[in-house]
C-alpha cells in the first residue's frame, strides 16, 4: 500500500474530538491526555498498564489477541475512544531527499521511485508520509517517514477490535521533540530516550527531527549486570541501582564500576552519532548545525549521576528533559505528575500536545 500525507500518518480525522495519547512499547502502554482550561493546559487522565510478554516484540505485534485484551481493559477502565499513537521507531525509517521543484503529485511519485534506495522494504509493501522542509532556488528538501503497510494495518486491526479510534500515528521521536525542545534554537539538540530495554536517539533542529536510531541498551541491562556481579536478585539489584547510580563515594564504589561499564556503551553510541552528524553534510550539501545540548528522558534517565557522566565524557551540556516545557510554565503551576515520573511520559505528553500545536 502506498500513501503520502503531510506531517504524520493520519487516518480520517474527527474534528475537535478530544483524544488520549497512547505510547506502546514491548513492555507497557503509557497513556495520558491534556485538557484545555481557563488557566491553560492541564494534565487529565494518565497512567500505564503492562503488556503480556510476547504480545509485541521489537515494535511488531506478535500476539494480537493478548494486545487486544489489554487495550479493551484500558478502554473500559479509562473510557477511551479517540487516541493519538506513537509508532515503534525500530520499525520506522526517516530520511531526506533533495528534489527539483515539483508538484505534490510529482513529489509523491518521485519519492516512491526512490523509496527502495533508502529503506529495506519493497515499494509495494511500504507506506510513507513526506513533507517539504526547505526550498532553495530550484530545489526542495523533502523529509520522508516510511514503514511497512502491514505494520500500520496490524495496529489498526487491534485498535479496531478494541473499540479505539486512532486519529493519527506519529513517530515517537517527533512527539518527544514537541514536548521538550525549543524550536527557535539555531543549533541542534540530541534527545536520548533511555528506557528499560532500549535507547532511542534522535537529533532535532528548529522543531524537526532529522536523525533517529535505536539500540538495545537500557536500564534492565544495567540491573542484570549488577545482579550478576553481586549474585543478588533482580529486585535487589534494581534497588541498588536506584540508590547509588554512578555516584562514586562510600559503598557506591562497589556499584560504580559495574554501572559505568554499561553506561560506557551508551556513551560510545552517542559519540558515534554525534561524530556522524558533525562530519557529514546534509542532502543539500550544507553542514549540519552543531549539537550543543543533549536532553535525557525515559524511565531510566533518573539514574543518579548519568547526566554528569555523559556531559563530562562528551563535552556537551546534558540535562534531564522538562517534559512540561511547551505545556505549562512550571514556575507558576506545579504539574500534577512528579518530575521523575514525567521523564517516562515525555512521548505521551508530546503526543497529547499534538491536539493543540504542531511542530
């Protein structure tokens, strides 16, 4: 199935229908909504539910029945109907192409012809979305987001069986950027979503994501390393990780080298992506803007000392995400969700913000 739309993968839109954001991973479903009030946007319903093991693997639905049952329970408990959904980045492909000035129809046809040069999916099996991001002289820069049609159809099917109506599908990284980034900055920002089993890396400039990657490194791996090293249970290791992090003082010296050996893998991956970004020209032949900031989000971004370690190693400013940056002024309103918890809901909040703004 071949399609082209502007911005995301929209399905028939129901005007002015309030929606709830749904962020689905292999382990859980996080959800949340923003409500417009006379005092501005406020957090409505939010929470998370576990997904039975094996229902989703690397972003692909392997056991639809289990996922449908989970979604039905969620729909009933929270009275959900319309949803905004983030797509699994492991199954998404984002790339830019430089084209001559063309009409809408010609752009679509040209992108379709070039699709297989950029993604490991046949053109007949792909579904894609594109947006013209820059026009310079007689050329235009087109950003393309593609995935397999079967992936989209599999998610649409489980939502249909669950009684949920998706009003849009969106790249997880773009939703996260909408929540945490300042689109007016002239420099680039790297966003690191350090989750339980994987880390998503993206690079944003002026509100748009230009680079994404994922790799299998997350907080669970660090916990497993501690458990193995000290011959303790996973639960005990998790408590030790949260208590000590990589603060090198006192008893923490025992934990420090174990966690550090794991985080060095993350550091090396970030350094590789930063070097690639800075050493390669864009499709238009121009240098990429410098990365001057790294924003950390994700449930395991709470690890004590991680921001300081990465900043010192990479020589770039590293900070935890302010997931409310583009939603409320935290100087005048205290969000209903604790800061540590909000790091896990950055994508959800960015998705929900899509009801009100577009970045």
